[in-house]
């Protein structure tokens, strides 16, 4: 049976999760440390000063094209990342990788970026190759976004190197924020980090190329360059310098015109996450089938840690929103996009359903005994 964190609701099935001896997950322990005012291992004022100094140093380089590059989705987090760079006489290049099916609200929110004082480059990958990769990723690894995540992380860094941009401002460091793992550089992205947190389940673009006989030169854009090449720019996490908070990012993004949905997004109770693109919902739904937890769990855990809701309330939210069935709004466009039949898609869903976690009752999937203890 799945074990859950005693403080939040993260399950033992979450990849890379670790618990301490009293059953509390590392993400909760990291959050507690991060937010302790006394004896905190992080001095946020010092970190902010470090950021100011870094920006001054970057400006002095007087790079030929832009001073800083920011990978953006048009979501609340990316708008907040850009906001930290404004009014500093910087030439900012934001890069949006548009690899899937953008929603109308997603397109509108992306427009905020160029209105706020930054340049925006939209990159659309070769969709013949990308759809082929997505199809293999879905069928063979149960995650259509497997390589897309790599592309999102690697390509802006590659472009920064090509354009001689000395700094890349990334979002949150997932190793620290969601897994509480401290065995990575907290400030900068490294190859080691990329292998674990961009390429899920350790399937790197090189491995994907080998296992599926797609020449690596087509997958190069999906992969981080060598350590030596990486030294030509500096990819830093925003969450190192500024305390990362979804709620705070939302407030900042709204000031720049970001609009949430009128109602919650499918699979969670929040109305402002995962709204710009459709394939992520498929990725999240298969995650639910594989590991027994979905987006509402992620969000409830965050809200519990921030003491916005109680653990009991979190359980109610998870029961109500996490296990909602994947709707045709997402399925139809996705199937058309990658070109597979509904029957085949259902077979894939069934293949990736962990029947130790789920059972079938009258064709409906029901989670097995789940007491959140
Ligand atoms: Zn926890």
C-alpha cells in the first residue's frame, strides 16, 4: 500500500521521494528550513544582494546581443521571473518553445511578455520529428512530454550560448522545491541536474536516441551541451535568489496582465496552472495512473506546507479533483496532433495503469484502499 508523508500528501510512489525516520518527506523538511526566520540556512536578503551583484556583473560584460535569456511558457511563474529583471537597463530575450497545442488563454498570456519590457522569441520545433518523438515517448515510456521537457530546458540554454548571452534565468529548482534533494548545485543547472529533473526516469536524449534509433543529431536541441560549452553562459535558478511561491508569482503575474481561467483546470482545484497548453494534462493523467497521484495532490501539498489549508482539507480536495477522468477536450486534440486512434490510446492508458494502486469496478477505475495515514 502507498505510504503518504505525515505532513503533506506526497505518496511513496513519487519518483525520487525520500522520507525521514518519522515519515515526513524531504520536500516538507526543505520547505520548513527555507521558511524558518531564525536559524534559517538561507539568508534571503543576502541572496537578493547576490542577485543585484550578478546583474551588475552581467551588464559590465556588455554582451553583443542580449544580457539575459529567460525560458518562458507565458504562465504565472515565467512572468514573475521576467519581472525580477525589469527596470535594470537589461536587454532581455525570452524564449518560448511552442511544441504542442496552445490554448487560447495561453496565447493571450504569452503576449504579456513582450508588453512588459522583454523581447520574445517563439520557437516551433520541426513537428514531423517532434510528433514522432512524442508518439514513441507515449507508447514506450508512458509520457508524451518525456522529451519535450528536455527541449524546454536545453534549447534556451543552447540559444543563449549561440547568441553569446551571459546569463539564463530559469524558474524553480525542482530538486529542492519538490523533492528536497540537496545533492545538486542549488544555484546553477548542471548536467547532473538535467539528467534527473529534465529527463524523467533517467531517459536522456542520448539514451532515447539509442533506444529508438533516431539519429542523435535530431535530438541535439533536446540535450544540454557539454560541461565545457555550458561554461559559456550561466544558467541560474530564480528560486535560489527569491523565495519561490506559486501564490506570490500569481500576484506578480496578474499585475502584468496574466489571466487565470474562470473555473478550475481539469485535475486540480486551481485555475491558474497548466492552462497554456493541452498535452501537459495528458502527461499529468498518465502520472496519476502510474503513481496514484495527480496535480491536485501537488497543489494541496504546497498549500498544506504554506499552512493555507489543513491536511484534512487537502485530502478532501485530492479526493474531489485529483482523480477526475481525462476529458475529450484534451483527448481529441491530442489524438489528432500525434495521429493515433482512440482505441490505441485507451490501450496505452491501460498499459500504464498500475493495478497495484487501481482496480476496475464496472469499467470505472477506483483507487484501492487509500487511507492517507
Ligand atoms: Zn511532505
